[in-house]
């Protein structure tokens, strides 16, 4: 779910980042670092999203969030945009067991990839415009005082990550059938 946060969170972003010196998808949480590594290793969809983010202008910080609504498992927010780099925060509800957390992180990272594809998205106003164009309001948005949007691509990404984690042999079998035909 994409959450539009006030630009006041700009202070959370480092002032300077040297090109090529940083990992684009990162976390300060040892648990979330382990989950991200596991997702990259175990899910082709998760790995593809992370690899694509690593070549983008985004710095994506993945952190634990506390949500007041039980309908919210994660959210993505644009924190800041500086020349050559934009900062995105992905929050997931913690603690979550690893498989649901990976599906949620994959879903939210797909939102970050959507933002990465639209370099003109640099603040809350352009983020809202972007998601008005590509997404739709989610159910929680009706109860919230801030904009929450969903996209089919992010929903699909979360489902694919979940499927790849729980049914890897099914995926291998399907890929083998496609390749051998």
C-alpha cells in the first residue's frame, strides 16, 4: 500500500550519498536484512524487483512499522527527492513470520519500483497524482485521513512471492514444461 507522508520526514534522509557506494534496498533491522536476503535467494520475483531497484535512483529503507489498522500490513512512502537520489521508506508490520513478511515486503518493494519508474515523482503531490493515474484507492483509504493507493502489479507481486515461497516445486515443474515444449 502506498502511503503519502508529509515532506517533514525529509530529515530522516541522509544529506549526501555517493553514487555506487550504497546498497539501494537496505534495512537497519538484522531481522529484516535476513528476510531480504532470504527473499532474494528464494523468490525469482523478489530477486528481480530488488535487482531492478538496485539500478534505480531510489534508496529504499525497509523498516518495521506499527499500524493502527489490522487491515494494514505494510506501506510505502516517498520521504525525499534530491538531485540524483530519491528516498523511499517501506514499512512492514513486525513481528511477522518470514513467509508473510516476505510477501508483504515484495508487494511494497514493487510499489517502490513503480515510483522508480516515474522519475518525475518527487513529492507528495506528484506521488498522489502518479497513483491516481496507475492505481486505485484501497479499502483502508476510506477510513484514513491520508491517501492510500493500491496497484494490480503490487498485488500480483506479493501473490507471486508468496507462491514461490510455498510452492517452489510447482513453479519448477511449470517452468520445465514450458522449456521442454
